[in-house]
C-alpha cells in the first residue's frame, strides 16, 4: 500500500505536472488556431462584402453608361428623323409649289388656246353666216 502511495506521489510530481502543462499548451495552440481561423473567416467575409460592393458599383456604372449611350443613340436617331422629316417636308412643299406653278401655267395655256379656238370658231362661223345673209 505504501508503495502504491509512493507511486501515486511520484506520478503526481514527476509526470502529472508535465502532462497538464503539455495539455494546456495544446489547448492554447488549438484555441489560437481556432481564433486565427475565425479571424481569417471574418477577414474573408469582409473582403467578400467589399468585392460584392465593388461588383455592384461596377454593374451600376455599366448600367448608367449603357443608359447614357442609349439616350445618346435615341437623341441622334430623333435628330436624324427630324432632319429627314424636315427635308421631306421641304421636298413636298417644293414639289407642291412646282405643281401649282405648272397648273397655273397650264391654265394660262388653256385660256390662251381657248381664246384662240373661240376666235377661230367665230371666224369660221361668222363669215359663213355673213355669206348666207347676202344671198
């Protein structure tokens, strides 16, 4: 029995202290590794959020740029359409003016021709009527 007590006391002083110390060091290392991994995960989360924020900002900038480009294209398109409408309107007005001028000229020619024809008809009809009246 005394031998057992001496063995337990020797174990207690010689091995137990070293085992406890080794165990505590391992726990500290393990806890430190866990803490480092938590910090690394937290940093990765922060970086991920920063990346996502930059990605959202880049997408928003691309969208704004695209919208501005579409607005410029639409403005250019509207400008071209307005210019084409104006040119077409001017052509229509020019053609209408030319047509009106041609119609007026045609009326004058018809009037002159009608007057000449009336004179010819009168000349042809009146000498016959005068010749018949003298008989």
